C-alpha cells in the first residue's frame, strides 16, 4: 500500500488571505459611501491593488481544481446545482431580504426593494455575481471541453472586451470570471500545482506587482483591465501562502481555517459588515475611520466563520447552503483530526 501524500495546505491559506482582502475591501468601500476612496492616497492605491486580483484569484483556483469536465451529465448538473445554484439562490434571497429590512432601518448605505430580489435570475445582487458567473463558467467549460482551453480563454477575452465596450455589466462579469477560470484550467494542464516559489521569487513578484499596479493606478486604468497585475497578484498570493505553510504557526493555521470557510464568509460578510458598522456607530458611537475599518473587517470575517462552524457542528450546513469543505475539521474529534492531516 502506497503512503498517502501530504495535503498541500497552501491553497487553503491563499484562499484565507484573499477572503480577508475581500472583506477588508468591502468594509473600506462601505465606509467610503459604497465607493472607492480618494484616488491619490495610500488607501486609494491599496483599494485598487486589492480589486485588481482578489476575485480573479478565486476564479483561477476554481478552474485549477475543476474536475467536472469528464463527469457524466447527471453527476455534473447535480453537483452544479448543489454546490453553486442552490447556494446562489438561497443566499441571494436571504441577503436581499435582509438588505431590504436593514435599508429601511437605515443600517446600510443603499436601499433595495423586494422587486430587486425577484430579479436575481438575470441580475445578481452584490456580492453574489461571483457564484452567478462561476455557474456559467462551469457550464461553458463542460459543454465546450472539446475546444482547447487557450482558445476558450481567447474567446472569453473577446467577450470581455465586447461587453465592456457596450456596457453590459452582467455578461461582462461572466466573461471576466471565465477568463481567469479558464486560465486556471490551462495552468493545471501545465502542472502549475507542482510549482514551488522561493523567497527570492516572492520578493520579485511583489516588486513587479507593485510597479505594474502602481502604473495602472496612476493613469487610472479601470481595476478589471490590468490583466498583468491580476496574474502577478494571483502568483504573489500563492507564493506567500507556500512560504507560510512551511512552518505551521498560529497565522498559517488561522488563514487555513478561513480558507476552508471562505465560501461561508463570502456569502455572509456584507450582512456582517453592515451589522458591525451599525453596532459600532449607533451603539458605541465610534467615529474614527481606522477603528471602524478594523472593527467591521474583523466582524465581517469572524461572524460568518462562527455561523458556518455552528452550522457544521449542528449538522444543518447543507440545508443553509454552506459547503462541506471544513466539515471533517469541525465535526470529528481531535484524535481523528490529527489522523486526517494526511489526505
């Protein structure tokens, strides 16, 4: 019997890093009135840099680990419905309904009505555009698996430019995701998962990413257009994560946990941020922007993580459309957890 290979935790750590950036970015923009901060400022650059790559990273990793192209149609669509369609519908309706109520209570920056919730089949509510786009990315990949991935990516780029020029936001979102999803598939074909980065490579990636992103930011290129910065940011996050998992410590363990819980954090963090901001401002009268940003970011991460862990322990995680990626970690006992570190 061959010994089991040790699980590569670097992608869980990378997802943890990126979900922290997602929550931070939305918390920061929420405090700036649902818009980006002033352009010529340190926070403006940080905002721009984060938004160039954090969602491309999640599409890229989804493509990198996509294995449904060879599945039977019934298996593929059953998994697609369970893992993407149902979570999208469940959390869109729940989130939208809560946003309607919180908006009328003055707890959010924007208000929506229930007619907006009814339109989720053709117009996703933020932040669920990711699941919406991912749904079509997987269907397109499954249906056109016979077309080389590089050709599919070129087609996605063409659609991306077309929908951008003709101001079609929802198809643009799908094409945007399809570019990086397919890039992940291409990377897998070339053995990207076996690639390991040195400290020197990580520092080089960081420098080149900063220069590339800084130039794009200075000339005010829209944040979705600097593809070089997006690719460099993806590589940088993966390189940093590989360095973090070499030595197991509190930071790497925390990020790995957040990575395993990233979907739950993603679908709940906007509500958690709004709740945290309302409590901090209305109950504790916090007005300092730095304190508010730290508070809302922490609550936006911690509250969804706690809810997802509780749902797993109680056994209702599937009913509330949360993934089972962290199921074994939080359901089994400590001795079994140690045994399951090899996978």
